[in-house]
């Protein structure tokens, strides 16, 4: 661990902010089922059926991008990087789906959960050198 833990936490929070806001781009719309429904308002039923799950793909891509970026400090611990990234991507997917499609949580709750995810990844980074 060459970097001070507080600095690493700050960088991971920054990575979260960049990945969840700046880099999200089109995914902000694409992960919402309602956006697809609006795009297909004049489509045939067959066309609507064809695109019915595309929002899930956009949501998955955004979640994977976010997790892989936030967990970059774990790259030296290859197996941990993969396991933690996939777990965090799954959690991000569920949280963003709850916010964007089910509307069961708001933005504040969404960001609190993501902050807890970042904190979890940071703790893994702290203890990774001691795990054999």
C-alpha cells in the first residue's frame, strides 16, 4: 500500500462521481424502461417486443462500467478485483433499477447505497494485502 488510505478513499469517491455522472451519458436514458417506451410509441407490437429488454442491457453496461472503474485500486489483487467488481456491479444494477424503473428509491437513497459500496471496496483494498 503505497498510497495513504484517505487519499485512496478520496480517489475512489471521485471515480464514483465520474463514472456515475460524467461518464453515464446516454445510459442515463437508456437504462430507463420508460425512455424505451417513449422511443417506441409508434412502433408495432412486434417492434416493441423486440426491444422490451434493451433497458436492462444499458443498465448492465452502466453498472459494469461503474464497478470496474471504482474498483481499479484492486487490480493488483486480480481475483479480488473480479469478485468485488462483479458484486458491486450487481448491487449497482439493482439500486439503479429500483430508482430508474421501479421508482422505489430516490436519488439520495441511491447515492447513499453507492457510497456504502465505495466504502466496502475501500475496506477490501485496505485488507487485501493481508489476505492470502
